[in-house]
C-alpha cells in the first residue's frame, strides 16, 4: 500500500510539472497561431497558411494533453477517499490524447500536400517580405515551446506527442523562411507550394510512429522491450513453480507497465516465497513494478482452462 501511495504521489507531481510546461507552451503557440493565420491570408502564402494549420494542431494537441494530465492527476488525488469505477485511474487519457493528436497531424499533413499540389501551375501573388517576418517570429515561438516540452517528452508519451508537433512545426517554420527568402530574392512564386509539400511529407512518418505507439498501448500489446518467452522461463524457474499460464503484460500509460499470470506450484510449496520471487523477477529483470499473480497448487483443477 505504501509503495502504491508513493507511486501515486510521484505521478501527481510529474503531472503537475508537465502541466506547468504545457500551459506555458500552449500560451505561446496559441497567441502566435492567431498572428500567423492573419498574416497568411494577408500575404496569400500557402506555406504560411499550412504552417498555421499545423500550429493549430499544436494548440489542440497541447490543449488535449493538458486536459488529460489534469483529469488524471485530479483523479489520483481523490482516489483514496472516493470510490470510482475507474479502477485503473484515468491514465489512459494520456495515451488517447496522443492517439487523437496523431490522427489530427496526419489529416493536416495530407491536406497540406493536396492543397500545395493544387497550386502548381498557377502564379499566385505572394508577399515575400511580410511572409519572411512572420515565419521568423513563428520559428522563435516554436523554439520557446520546444524548449519547454523537451524534458517532459522523455517522461510522457502524451507530452511527447505535443513535443513532436512543435518539433515538426519548427521545421515547418524553417521551410517557410527558406521559401520566403527565395521568393523575395528570385521572385519564385512556386517555392511557396513546394514548401507546403515538403512540410506535409516531413510530418507524415513522425505522425505514423506516434500513432502506432499509442495504438499499441490502447490495444494492450506487450511493450516491445519485454521478452515474453524470457519472462515465462524466469517465472517457471522460481523455486516451487512448475508451470506458468495466462501471462499478460501491458502498458497502462507512460512508464507504467503491468503484468499478471497464473503460477502453478508444487503441493506444499512456500507460496509466500513464490510471490516474493515473482514480484522481484518482474521488478528487477523487466522493470515492471505492478504484478498480479494467482498461485495455484498443482492438485487444483479448473484454472488451466484459462487461455486468454
């Protein structure tokens, strides 16, 4: 119980830390998004407009991340005194937010590419100088948000989703700056559309990786780092254990893996020692601190039929 309380307290503190950084990043990005949209229409720049569209996903994504962290930490504070049907807490909101973010980014990337292709063969009147000024300011705003989220991205897949969006938007701002310089110096109006295509294609693979990771968690797949065959062998090797079945390993949210299994023991085995060794096996060998085991004497019948 003490361990669960300490773990819960640590998660709440981490959530508060992430929330402060996300709030600051949200304020910076949201403010500049409005500026960029106005400037995009004023300059008739597709590259700037696509960058603004991507910045909108930053605003929505960071907002969703904030909501997910806020709900999860609020639940964690109340769980000791209020009975809830959410027996695993609301930690999955973080993963759900990351998955929705990836879908949003994917849609924006495809829209940017399609819209850019539609502009090829036309000669739009794009104002290069104002476009360059706004792109530089956008880059500065993204760099501020990038610095705020960098540390948290290593600790939370939810924050990582927002971080990747800002990172992609940072690269997008650089692309807009390059396009604006070429447009201003050489008068190449087509570079605006090319920049839009490049930004869209650059976003797609990163979005795919984030979405795939979030989907794996939502589908309760075993983490890639866990060797299930090795874990089964190690549990089977525990003194007194003669069989292991119904083994499940899944991720609840960032840095929170869990496992459950049925351990068949020889009649007369020390079940207390079996449980202690099994938990130590999970924690020391596989980094899993939450394990649930059902100990079954060898002469017990019925549990071996459990196969899912």
